[in-house]
C-alpha cells in the first residue's frame, strides 16, 4: 500500500542513556495530540496510534470482524468516559485513545461506504445493540455527580 508516512524523531536521555523515539504520523493520527517527549520521560505514547502498529494494510475482513472491531473502539471510548465520571481520571493516554477511537470509527464508516455498505448505519447498529444503554447510564451518573 502506498501511504505517505512522516516520522518525527525525538530523543530522550535518562541516566546517561539516549533513546530514539519514532512517532509515525499518518492520516489517522495527524489530528491527535502528539506524545510529549521530555528530557527523561515520554507521556502519551501508544504504539497503536503512533508506533509501528499504526501501519495500514489493504485486506478484506468479514462484516462480523468489522463489527467486533467497532465494539473494541466503543469499549475504549466507554472506558475513558467511565474513568472521567467515576474517578475524575484524565491522562495523556485517555486524551489520545478517545480521539483515536473516534477517528477509527469514522475511518471504518468511510471504508464500509466505499464497499457499498452504509457504514454509519452499521456503526449505529453496533452502538445501539451493545453500548447505548451503557453510555446512557454514564450520562445519568454525570448528571447525578453534578448535583
């Protein structure tokens, strides 16, 4: 597959060691907050978003596998929102993975549409079957916590 990939090479030093951190910039992660590379730390690094796991391939998947993939992204989103609601938890991982999951859902809808399937309808079906009630319960918790 021809894909234009940009690498940002950052260097981190810690106890006389220098480590090169490669950040892969692609169409799917270009609008997501990049990892923060400090002198002796890295915050927000996720290999699925910025590392070698972000390489794209062209191959066909059965619709059931795509539905399970959609579920996994909704699980990521739910987990982040639940952490915010229940524990007031927010961190560099949460900020990035939620945005990435939404990007991937949009990308999956786009790819399904290219194959003459109604991508948004399929994504909505998965949401309604498996996640709508869970997200509504979180919304109710948010409202209760604000009182």
